């Protein structure tokens, strides 16, 4: 049923565009084009989220998204262990979103490995970092003048591997000064910090923490020299605080931020603002962290209604900081974290067009009012977001309750707990 609904939504998207064009042609011949445009504009203002572009190919296994908004290129990693690493799609024409390049086992530029679980653009989108989860390796590509064509990329690939530290997970950040690049990423046993010398294409390990039983995402706070980690699966463990310099347990806050009593973490993603002061762990819960002082603190915790957040991204727009997050079941939520001491949900929408395969990637640009969401099995949808700070569906979503009073307390049947 979900597949049928998703197909109808995508079919309706294309049919509405075709119908509008036909009506515009007919009414313009009668001198009435302005009336239709006024009606169309009025109707579009009522839609909070409008599907404006779509791509679907179930043979391609998407998992991680990066976007070059200027060139209108989408880079996606793949969960295929053997034959796929990454794909490049163009959305220059929203009516024809298409694959323009790929790195696979059979492409002209052959992959270094499969299962490229995480990718990261950096240096003004001129370079790309890719991790191979099972290969336990990270590589860097120079994308050159035609990044949509992998055959034109620099043939020299910088790489680093370490099989003893766990499977390679999310690349959290890459900060470059042009000469060296600091790379921060998670492994299933913890985290790693590498320095890449750009001229020689050499990675050097600076520090690591590999004492965890399971990790998928970390929060790096370079300004404070700290890293926060919280176990991925079925655990109520505290948030660990380690030293970025050497991976040792930090003396800050005794080395841990207590978890809310009895809360299952199941952390799948984390996100940080561009100023490096606001953060969140996301999974079955959302944990907001304020690192504006030397000791990071949890400013708020919230449990979802059973959905698991799979991916998140940070956007700064007109002096405001937002976290965009998507659940596996395709619920989009947007938080205004400008005041991280009191983050506020400002948007919530169900993305019914995504189908029945879990969403695993999200990117957003408020300059273009676009949100791009991808599933791990071949669907990428592009939405135009409207009325970001005036979404009526949000009003009763978060109840003002404490940990002691955490019960079902939602008029619409949704579960949402707040821990202060």
C-alpha cells in the first residue's frame, strides 16, 4: 500500500506539472494566463512542502548525501559491499534528475572499495572524502574542473586504513587550510582524527579512541579539545567525554554526561552547527548539547514516538541555526537551535512520497528553499520547503513534561517526552 501511495504521489507530481503547462498554453491563447498564474501561486502558498524533483532506481543503494548546490550535483554513497561505491546525480533540470557519473566495480574510474558508507565534500566542494565501511579505509579524491565526471578526477588518491580500530562509519567533519586538512570520523569502536597533507597525499593519525562496543556517530568539539560519543545500539550508557589530543578519558565533567534514566540511546547520527557550539545526537531520542562553555552540557532531551532518526544536517541562514533531521520512516523535523539552551521544533512533515524503504540521507539549502532526502535503495526526492517558521502541524507536538512525568501525553497519539 505504501509503495502504491508513493507511486501515485510521484505520478501526481509529474501530472500536475504537465496539466499546468497545458492550461497555461490554452489560457494564454485566450489572454487569461495571469488568472491561472495567480491561482497557481495562491495554491502553492498553502503547501508546506512541495515535491519538485525526483529520481528512482532500486538497483542503486544510496546511504549518504552530499550536495554541491552551486553546480547542482548530488553525491551519494552506497551500501553495496561489492559493486557500488558512489553515484553523482544532477538536478540542474528538476524535471529530469539523473545520474551523470559513478564510481563502481565496472565504471571507467574503478572503485577502491564498495560499501562507501560515508562521504564528505570539502575545500569549496573541490575534494571528496569517502570511507569504506567493511574495507576500513578512507580515501580522498581531487574532483577537478568537471566533478560530475569521475574519469577526469586526479588519478592520485590519498588513502589511510587501519583494520584494528573497527568498521569505518561517519565522517563528521573535514577542516582545511589548503595545506593540511583535519579529518574527524567515527569508527564502530569509537573515533579517529587524521591529518592529511594535501601536497603529498599522506594521512597521519593524530589520535583515536577505540574502547567502545559500538559507535556510529560522534560529536567533535575542536575548540574545547573534546569528543563526545554515545553507544549506537540498545543501550542506556552515558555520553563519554574523551580528549581529542590523545583519546584518553577527559577530566571534564568526570568524563561523562549522564544519560536520562532508562532511555535507550540507539544513536545513528549526530550534527553540529557551523560555529561548533551547538550539537545533537539523534536516534530513538534527540539529545541537544551546548558547548559554548568549557564544559559541554545537555540542554534538552526528547524521545521520539518510536521512529529512529537516521540522518541530520545543519543549516545557517540569516543568522539562525537549524538542524534538519529525517527518520527512517520519512518524517522530516526541523529545529531552530539558534538558542541551544532552548531548541525549538519549527517544522514537521511526513514525506509520503519516499516509499517503504528507509531514508538514510538529508541535505538542505534555505537560500534555495530546498531539502533533498534519499533512501538507501534508490530514491532521491527534492522538496521545496515553505513556511519554515509557521508550520501549523507543530503546535501540539512537544509536551512540556519532565522525566518524572513521562507518559503518553499527546492529543494526536504521538509519543514525545522531554527531559530537562
